[in-house]
């Protein structure tokens, strides 16, 4: 009886581990799409509504899901509550929220470079920087979807099968 309970526990835990890895692969493209929508909204707010940056990012944070919304909310708070440059507020917000996202280093570099130019230029140049960031994020999203398609089912199966292997070896 104890062996059967142990075997079930092993199988459940390894299967859960496989599903967690698979969840990361699913979450990354979803968060990238949210980030692209956020940048498009930022472009619209800045270009057409002429909304100040702190207010635009606050509005955007209310439209998004977590953890991407946390980033824009944090950025907006830093701009309004602290005497800090836009670049520093962007980088600090990126650092604080980064661990909670499914993004990789490629997205970090894209966002960091975008933050260096945010608020420094006229509307047309700012719009060009947003389009450039969107192009780079599109490339990253394509790669993330490809990885998801390639490895999602494998990680789920691998978790379950490694549990079966472990049970067989222990019995």
C-alpha cells in the first residue's frame, strides 16, 4: 500500500513539473502579445491623445493583465511619486517586475533600449521607436510560439514518462 501511494506521489509530482515547464512555454507568447498591445496603446495615447507619459502608462496598466500591468503601473508610480528620469524609472520598473514575467533576455534588451529613448524625442521619432520595438517583439513572439509548438507537448509527456521510469526503477 505504501509503495502504491509513493508511486502515485512520484507520478503526480513529475507530471506536475512537466506541466509547470509547459506553462512557462505557453505564458511567454501570451505576455509578449500583451506587451505589444501595451506599446500600441502607448503609441495611440502619446501620438493621438497627447496624454502625458505617466497618465498614459497608468491607463494602459488598467487595461492589461498581470504581470505586464504591474510593469506599467510601477513605471507610472515612479514617474509621479519620485523625482526620477524616464529612463531610470523605466529601467527600475523593468528590474522589479522582470522576475515575475516569462520573458527572456532578448525581450529585456528590447525593452531596455526602448526605455532609453522614451520621452526624449518628438512624436514622430517616438512613434518610430515604438514601431521598432514592436518589430523586435514580433520576432521574439514568433520564436516563442515556435518553441511552444515544438516543446510544449514534449515537456508534459517527459514529466509523466520520467515519473513512470522512476517508479519502475524503484520497484
